[in-house]
C-alpha cells in the first residue's frame, strides 16, 4: 500500500525536522532518566512511576515514528515556484466573504502543516479545496454544515 504524500512548505519541513530532533535528543534522554529513577525505587511490578515513564516512552517513540514517516513521504513546495495567477499550495491569498464583506488572508498548506490560528489552512479543508486553482476575482462556494458560504479571491500574494 502506498503511503500518503505529505505536502510541506520549506518552513513546515524545517519545523518538523526540528521537532524530530528535539524528540530524539532531548525528550528521549528525559524519559530514559525518568525510567532509571523509577527503577531505583525498587520493585517495578507495582511501581506507578515506572509504568508512567514506560507509557510516556511508548508514546514518544510513536511520535518519532510518525514524524519520520511524514518526512520520508514529504514533498516540499518551493516558494519560488508558487505563482500569483491562481491559488495553489503555498499561495497566500486574500478572500472576501460576500455575505458580510469581511476580508481574510490565508496561506494554503498541506494538512500536516495546517494551523488556522496562524492563518494556514489545509489544501484538504473545504475552503482550501474550493479556492485551489482559482484565479484572482473568482467567486467560490464552500459547503458548510450551516449551508453555503461565498468567497471572492481578492488577491494572490507571493511571500
């Protein structure tokens, strides 16, 4: 079975690599130290500190495997290749909500990098899917649980 491609910007790749390095070099050491201390308490069969530390170690190793898999399957979007003629992954765009006139600025990123609070939306999100490939001036409809939203692509910006 083919593994899913993970689309990342250069910044997203750097952040994942830094997170992986921290987990491997810092967090592994911290958890190993916790396990060592718990073993020093004596009988590990009824030692809750030991159990907690082993569970944390298992969780940590799972995170490491997940990040390694993501990086192995990464496709990095080169910012220099992101155009301004149509919305694509890596594009920053200004949208206008046609119902209330509010304007929003978002960057389209892969799902692994999405962070709505930082105005980074996934290419797989309803808004992301609706605007991909659309030129400046296009009006798109986004189906949401409450009905439909209409947005106009006001601008596509190269950052």
